[in-house]
C-alpha cells in the first residue's frame, strides 16, 4: 500500500509581510552565554526597583536566542555525532536568528504566523516560536526564581518531585492533620492573565514583553489547564512557559502560607531541655505546633501538627484566598481534612501516611538475626581458612629460604645475592609474627596456659633461694614476671572481653529504649507507590489480562524487535525512576520485572509465531537484541539491575503518562525523506511514524475516573493518527522515554491521505 504524505498547513495567516534585511552583528553576539553572563545582562537593565526593556535589550540578542536554542536541543544528544549549534548553522538550516532578533527588537514579531492549529482546538508553536518562549522563560527564571519560597517546587532547577518528597520524609515531624487543595478543572482565563500581567509589572517595566505574553495567551499558545493531570508531564499541549507563570501567579499565595508558618513558629518556639527547670525529669515531651506546606505547580499539600479546629481554620483561610483573591474554583468534595495517623493522602502521584519510625526502619526479625549469625560464623570460618593457607605458604617460603641459604653456606664461606631480600624477608616474618601474636592475645585459653607455665612452680619465687642469688638476677626475674602479668595475664583479658560484651549489651538496650521512646513520641512520613493505580494502568494498556497475567500487545507487532523492547524498556524505566523514593518500591520492581518483561516476551513470541520458551531462548530473560552492527545490547533493565535500584537521586522524573498514552507505529512510504522532527536535528535519513493515542484506541474519556486511571493524563486527541518523521537516534530516545513530544517540532507533523 502506498501512502501520500503532506505537511500540516498553518491555519493562522500572516498579518504583515515586511521585508526585513539582516543586519551585521558584532563578534560579541555570536556565541552562547553562560548562566552568570545571562544574570549580568539582565541585572544591567535593573533600575529603580524594576527591570527595563528586557525584550529589546536582552531577549532579542542573537547570543541570547542561540542560548535558548541550546536549551531546547534534546539533552541526550551526543555532540560527537551531532554538530554544535552556532549562529550560522541555525540561520542556514532552520531559521534566521538575525531576522528573528530584528523582529523582536522592533516589535514586528508575528506570533500567529509561527503557530498552527491541529484538529479543532489544539494550537501549537513552531520551532521559531519555541525559541522565543524559551528566551522569555530564561529571563523570568533569573528575575523570579530567588523570590519564590522554599516549598515551591516544579519548573525550577533542582526543585522537582523527588526533592519535595525528600523534604516531606526528612523534615516533617509529628503530623496530626493534613489536606490537599484541589482546584476545579478549568483553563487559565482572561481575568487570570490580566492579574498575572499586573503581578509581573511590579518588577518588569517592559510593555512590549508584557504584551507579547498576553498575545501568547490570546493565541492559545500558552494554555494552562489547572486542576487536571497535564502539568509537568511532557505533553505537547503544555507550553514551556506554563510552569514559571504558574509559580509567579501563586507566589502571593505562597507568601501568605509562609507568613502563617513564621507566625506559628514564633508563637510556639522549640524548647530545649537545658532551658527547663531543675525539677524536669525528662519524662515529658514537648511537641511544638508546626505548619508544613508543599506546592508543586497546581498541587498543594498542607500539614499541621496542631488540633483539628486549628487545621480547619487554616484550610478555610487558604480556600478563601484562592477563591476571592486568586479567583479559582475549589473542589470542596476533595478538599477535606484527613487524619495523618489513620488516613492516607494522595500527593504527586504517591500515597502519604504518618507512621512511627519503627515502621520505616523495622528491627531485625528473629529469622534475620539467625541468618546474620550464620553469615558471621561462615565469615569467621573463611577467615580462618585464609589464615591457615597464608601460614602454610609462609612455612613453605621459609623452608625454601632456609634450604637455599644452607646450600649457599655449604658451598662457600660468603653468602651473596643479586637482589636485596633482607627487607622483604623482614616484612614477611614481621607480619607473620604480628598475626600470630594477635591470634594468641585474642585467645583467653592459650594465654591462661602460657601464664600458668611461666608464673607457677618456679624455684626463683622462694625467699630462701632469692636471698642466695645475685640482685641483678632477682630483679630480672621480677621484671619478667611483671611483663608476664602485664601481657599474658588472662584475668585482665577476660575482664576486657566482659567489658566489651557488657558495652554491646548496653548499646543494644539503649537502641531499644530510644526506638521505643521514638515510637511513642514521634511520627514520620511514609511514602508509598499507589499499587492499585499502577496495576490498573498495567491492565488498561494491555500488559495483563483480566486475571492479572502478562499478555501480548498486538498493536506493537508492526514494530521492529528492537523498537518493541525499547518501548517496554522506556515504560519500565520511567516507572522505576518515578517510584524509586517509595517505601514499597520492591513491589513496583516486581510489576516491572515480571508483568512488563513477560508481556514483552509474549509480544515478541506472537510476532514471530513462536512459543514463550523459544522467545526466552532467543532473547533471554534480559531481552538481549542485536543492533545494526550485530552487537548485542540490552535496553530493558536486567533482573539484577532492577534488584539493585534504590532512592539515590534527587531528580524530577516525568511520569509515565506520555509513554503509556501513545504508541509510534512505523509506516512504509515512497515519499522523499523529511527532516527529523526533534529540535535542531537536521538529519534527513528519517522514518515516518504514526502516533496512536491510547484514549482514542480504547475509546475512553480521561475524566471518567471509574474507567480511566486516576491521576494519569492523556495526550491531546488531535494528535491521533498524525505522522512524525524521526531519525534513528531520536526515535530510540522517544521509545526509551528520554524524550517526549514536547522535545519535537510539531510543525513537522504530516497528514496521511
């Protein structure tokens, strides 16, 4: 079957078409800028408490636009194989940065000409407009990032989901009540845009920049959907400006919460035990009233260690601020107070619960203690065998040395060697003597035997004999007995061993008492992965059947074997990276290592019309596959790799929604090759893939929580059955979850007739 491909035509028309002549640029403007240079440039336009002419003096600089191009370039690109972006390469292969700089500096940049509509309502920017949006984001980040509060997460460097979870696990103590503020699903309306612009005008005196941001909202390039599952997930309908604009808009709300927290801390200071009265016995524990808050974009969590009435007043005040001052609708049914000790709460796609420290760090069970003792015994046996082997080798070496020296002495009077071996021999025998003495001193029985032989039954201890002997001999004998008592006396050694055992028992009792007191007086946050939701997602996509057993996915059989494995590997690694900070991470590992692995094996088996055993024999359980050069590679995490994974990175992993919500199916075409759709990739050895959206395949509505996975977003339905050209590197990164459709130029989408 032959397919005819054509590019999507922009729906918006050009308002004006003035001829713009590129102007010559100084050499200063031909390279990218570092972060310090960006800050210096921006703060050079700071005067009288405001930033002036940012669009003309900063954003329109070709070097600043080139830096924005570098930020948009896929982060996993290997610069040894892909050329470095320069002003010349961008201007000749993609669009003219000089022309764009002139348009921005003279307010002639037409946003509508750089955007297009897909379907009925999805408006997306092209690569040129994405560069402008990234340049605006860079400016706003420098201005506002230091002004945000510490509990503002999302859209900030090193302030992602896992950083927020780490704060909850390490800083929150003794929570009593908590609640999440859930906004009604709604778009960012015109009244919100006007208020946002008024907030930015307090620090930015640049009418052209403010008008440009307003135009982005008017053209629906920036479309913020609050109260849903679309922000911070890598969906193509999310603009790069959305995160920082949300943080700017919510900054006044964050300051209100911060003021409440500081006021509560001042009224309830932390009490030190040294400052209490002399009659304080230490049996009473003071728990100061604390308020904790975490906001990740439009998700808000508030925790209180006070009473329920105080928490209700706090909730009412925050809801009033959001409804009246910020003009948001609040879902009153879901915005309710929960008990931290008896009810779990969902936040950032995870489940939180207040537990005692022994739940997070449970003591060793009797079975584990027995296993540890067995391991220590085996370790001692192996060490003893090693010492015996070393001693045997030393004896053999000593006998060889002695026999060699004896032969040399028999043949002549002199003993000469070609190499100085004295130091080596001294070192060998010195270490041997140290180990022998160490073993001897550790054995109480041997010391007792030697002490008995050296100190009892000696005639020199008799007084009548001592009087008849020289004084020097008696003093030497007494000195020898003192050394024997000092080093060989088993009573002292036994006392030292008893003290060590006693200290170990006291340490165990102290740990047990501290743990008991902590369980009675302290509560911590336990973070768990929502296993029911994960299993529902696994079943919805088709990894398992109605009985929960792995099954093949017929939609993927049109792909190459390596692409099938990469698709499964991308989903598995996304899940593992997202839930690695959870307490029940081991159960998530089982889902990935069993359900996804064997679903992939069954898909490969059904594609090649073979059995599961034959597929395992060919690909192995680690899903090894040969690349173009015939080298075996593994993309799916191995069982050992999954077993060794843990919470070790402070990252902001994107959820698995994008990888689960679509599949890219390769098409056959006789059309000439197109340029790769990834940002600033000029390769033309591309393959066209069709985007298949999950919700259209299953004919489900994401708003129906009974059928759809709660908390899981969906790609816009307008992208269903669209085609996208991609090179081999970027289709691999897209399958493996390293890239999202946000990292591609949607202007490269194709229609299939």
